[in-house]
């Protein structure tokens, strides 16, 4: 899981764009798609692979994504069942309808592995004419999809699960703020209003099984008066409800794979005691009450990401989620670890095939769990390393982009004083750590003091370095 998430609105100024361009060059990020890939994508966009598909275009699906997103992987329709409980229809973009195994598009997807997000642009997994066009679940157009139908009881527990190919037609492109506003005002139509009911029911089940959803605040850069500012954005409840639908589907997919003995799981071992012990010390330093009888999962749910010291602790909690990977199994030979520690259940990635390579494979396994296609079985063993390499690059991009943005915003303020909170101290070098500023919304390295840094304490700091070219921001105690 990323340490920090960052979203950008507006167009970055020239120095920032130059630094981001240099980063892409340094990391070897592909600039464009080869001509043969584009040509294949153009042919596929005009004529997707034929398949036996159910006509589900009469169902009024809707999407929930950031307002500027065009690569829409998922569309949903939520309803109540006549006998009680709920029905979740979740349509996932059918990328396999456009990508021929062994073709140029397929090879390029294996080279890229995942979509990379930069503040000024993104480097997509698939050509935009597919990922933001013919394959995307945009409103008012008919699209091929992998359609999950999951029946839930009144408590949100999974009952019958069905997955098949279908044609779908989304009716509305919604964003999180709009969904939240309509639900809070009581003006949402039932398929949207039920997102809260189902989301909260699934969150209660998450508590019951010991799962964890970290509501980590995002850093957001936005344009104002021809300049740029950073702010913190705490996730809305609608973010969490929407995530629960994706988690529900990923858990159903994992169960299907395990039942048939072949698949690829997203796994995470339990955190070692030492890592949890360090979080106890961090909680104490941040003045967060963590009674010995309270579980880690219960503590997380008691925190308010709007509070700076809670937000700082939530950032530190992401360290327990490191070590997640992909585990392949086949022919009924189940792996030693089948669960994801944060989900507290078996889980797989299957709901973002426009942006992540492994999801296309997962979808094909779930569509034919007893006999997956030959191309899926042939590529299965290489997936964990491919995804690990791609995820590592995506993590590097994210970290470097945040550093570059912070440096660009502070480059003219070297020597200025700021108020902040010490949110991290290195155990072996206690005079070095991180400070989270009140404003702008920056988290950066803090060093240079003569005495150990006071973890969790407020501190006046001086900016000593801000260089977009080297993506370095440094502060020292004032």
C-alpha cells in the first residue's frame, strides 16, 4: 500500500513539469505506445472478440470514480432482494475482449504491468483509445463486461455468486463527493442509496473477521490564483463504501479460485510482533490511547483522519501492509498462505483490468474456474514477479512525485519557518525523522538537531532545502 497518495488538479507549472519529465526519463517510463500496438488497439476497438454474452443493457448501472477519471473499470447496480437482503451487480471492463493473447497489445501490457500516475499525466497500461474509450465503462454506451452478480443476506453475508460475460450500459458517471452529498441529503435513488446500506453492512463484517481498512488522508495539489497549493483530504465515507464493493468481489473471486484449485491470490502475511510493537511506541508518542486489551483493528477504527496526530499514525500504519504479493496455485495444490492479513480473508485483484495486468488473468480464471484458457495457465507462474516489479516501479513513481511536488511548491521559501508535528523518528538515528507541516500539506525529512527529535510533539522548523531537480525537501528544528 502506498505511504502517501497524491491527486492533482490543474496543470503544473513549467519547473514542475520539467522535473516530472526528468523523472520519467530516469525511471525508463515509456513515452508512447509502439505503432504496432496502436494499430492492434484500433482494430480491436472497432471489432472486439466475439463471445457468448448476456444482454444486461437494461440494467441501469452507474460508476463511482474521481471526477476526471475516464478509465472506468467498474460499474454497479444495487438492489434489494424480494426475500430480504441485497443483490450486487458489478460489471468489470472485459479487457480480454480487446487483447489477443500473444499479440502486440498483450506483450506491451506485460511490459508495462500497471498504469503509472504522475501529477501531470499518467502512463496507461493500455492505449487510451481502449482504456479511456472502447473498453471503458463510460456512460450511455454499450460495453463488453465481466458481470458479477452477488447475493447478500440482510447482514451483508455472501450467498449465491454468478459471473459471466455480458453487454452492459452505464447510465451515470458519479464521483465520491456527489454520491456522498446525495446520500446525506436523502435525494439518492435507491441503487445509489443502497451503497451506504451495503457498504456499512460489509464494514461491520470486516470488523467481525478482524479486517482493516486504513482511511489514510491524501495529499492533494490544486491550482489557485495561477499558483499551486497542497492540502490534506480525508476519505469520505462513500470512498469506503465503494471500496467494500470491490473487496466483496475480490473475496468472492478468491473463494471461487480456491474451490476449483487454480488461481492467483493477493496475499499478505500477518505483521511481525516487532512491527506492531513499534506502532505501540508511535501511538504513545502521538498521545493516542491504545489500551492493551484493544486490538490493532479496533484502534484503527477509532481514529479520525481529520485530526493531524491521528492522520500521522494512520500513515505509519501502512508499514504493516508492506510485504503483500501475488501467490499462484494450480491443480488443487493450495499455498501455505491463502489470506490477506488486512482483508482477513482470501482475496484477489480482479476489479481493475484497465489499470492492472493481473486482473485480466483473474477474470478469465473466474469465468472458467474448472478449465481456465491455455494462455492464462501458460502465463500464470510469471505473474507474481511481473506484478512485483510493476508495483515496485509504481511505488517509486509515487514517492518521487510527492517529493518533487513538495520541492516545487517550497522552492522559493528556503529559510522560512513553519509549524508542524514530528511524525517519525529513526530508531538508530533519533536526531533524524519526518515532520508533517500544518500548511502547506507537506511531510518531509527533518534533520540537523543536536538532541533527539520529540516524536509526536509540535515543533517549529526551518526549511533548509527545496530542490525540484533532486526532489529533495529538508527541514531542521528551529
